[in-house]
C-alpha cells in the first residue's frame, strides 16, 4: 500500500477524523488563551496605570475615607470603622463610618473608570501596626498618573478639613508617630493664666521663629528652636503648651524619653520624622537623666531599663543627625538636676519660670471665673490668699473655684479650708524630720 493510499484511508476513518478535529480545537483554544494572556499583559503594561497604597502609609486611611465620601458611594460591600469625635460643646460623640470592604469596587472620577482592590493578608501582620497587612490598589485606563495625584491630594485635603481647627496629639509607636485619641478642641490661650508678660514673650518668640525661616537660612543658622519651661508641679507648664499649639494651629508630638526600649537610633528616627506643623514635647526631662557632675560619669545612661544614652539625646537635639524646622518644648520640676550641656544655647534657646500664683495671676483667675464680681471682691480674694502665707499653684486655685463656681463670696470665705490639708502635710513632714 502506497503512502497516498494510507493517507486516504486515514482520512476516510471517522475515528481519526474526530480525534484530529479535537486536537485541532484544543490546540486552537490553547493558542487563544495564551494570546489572550499575552494581550492582557501587554494591555496592562502599556494602557493601564496602577497605584498601590500599603496600610502603613499615612495616606491609607485618608484614601479609604475619600473613596467612601467621594468615590464608591454606592458600593454595597462595606466595613465599619468606629470613631470618637469631640463636639463643639466639648463632649465626645461616637461616630460610625462605612468604608469599602475587602474586594473590588468601581467608581467614575474625572471621566475615568477607577477600579479599587482592597486586599488583606490574614497570615501576614504589619509589624508597625500589629494588624493584618492590607493594601489598596487603584487601577485606571491609560497612562494617567495625574489622576492619582489628584485623588491623593483631595484625600489629604478632606482629612485636613475634617481636623481643621483642632489640636492633634501624636505619640511614638515603634519608629513612627501615631495620632493619640481624637482631635481635641483647641484650648484658649487666655484660659492658662501665667505671670504678667510670660505668655506674651513665649508666643511672640514662637511666632517670630515660624514666620522667619529665611533669616536662619541666610545666616547659616540651624532652623530650630528649643524652649524650657521649669517650675513647681501644677503651675500650667503642659497646659500652656497645649493652649499654645491650639492658638498657632499646631499638633503636639509627645515623646517620653524615659520609655523602656527607647534607643539612640529610634530617637533619631522619631525626631527626624515628626509630622508637619507640630511641636515636640519632652516632659519631665530630669526624670530620664541625671547631671554628669553628680554622677561623675560622661554619657550617663538612664538609671533604669532604657538603652537611650545622654549623648544620643544631645545629638538628636543639636548634632549631625538633628533635624531642622523643628520646635522643641521641654518641661521639668527640677531644673537644677539638668546637665548644663542639655540646656545650653542651641538646644534650649528660651527658658521661662512657671511658678506659683502671683498677685497678678490671682486677680486674673478670679476675674475670669467670676466675671460679674466687683473689683472689691477681686482685691479681697487676693489679699486673703496672700494672708495665708502659702505658695499656691494655679491648679489648686482652679480646683477651689470649681467647688464654689457660683458663689465668689463663699470661695473667699472658704480659703482657710483650702490651706488646711497642706498645712497638715507640712506639719507631718516636720515631725518626720525631727524623728
């Protein structure tokens, strides 16, 4: 049998024809799938733009909130996010926001369809935040990077407008700053009564520093400013800083340098990555380090479990690794315990004593609490406090006013009762010393 006859017999065979046909269909389908995959890859590379935002990025929550408010408003796949918001009255209310859940969402923005993919890795935790690692991926047709810039800028402006006029507190968590609690209603600067002229001097100096960065640059001076507020407890050091931040529309980054586990490297990173428009607050700096003159040791480390060194703190404040465009406030109850190197010019530029109530403070506080009280009562109250022969802090006076908030005359008559606990405390201390 010749070759042509063999081919003819196979062609007439129905089983062979069916098998060859199935093979051809399978090969064709495989080629189509491969071509589709290659075409899709080519299309994605050249005609689609993707933006991925991880959960550790600051704009992650901004973007989710923006997508809910401005983007995918009609999506039916939602997750709940409970927030606590301070009202104008000062009360805190609970608010529930619905944000896009894990999955795919679509919305129309600036004549462009945007696909949103929110994914969550259940087996992977974000080490900084301690939650499952999440990402939001935005995909748009064409090479339109500008649309992503517009979205991120709108998300940032929406977040800023939401917190506009409020004081935001930040605390350190690992190597990053996080918002602490809910944004607070700004405290009026007049509500913190310091001695005559003290508040005006500090506010004027901070405003002058903020408004003149070019002056520092033109003279080659590092653009940073340090302040030390020292004095007895309860005299308004931290309260004044909080009110100052509200007046200047700044946030506050509270840094506890006595925190266990704080290292030189972590402190350097925190000081260099503070959020914009914030004040760095180091409270009770005397509690973390002791004077080198007292210990006769250079670079004395924190007496405790901290690995932060004194030289590491100095370098962060005014060294090679120190950041610029920064305002640092320190507070202490015992300035004599501070090492001279910590409070020298360049690290601390302004020092102010915030002490016990002076006659000016007594008159001002009484007038603020009882605005309708006649001048005779104001003078009578001031003289009554001075006659006690005691140093009283503004916190003590304020607490006394809160008891008699509706009766200024009773507040004056009850001043001896305010002095009794402290007089008894002093007598007890004297007896202990005699023993």
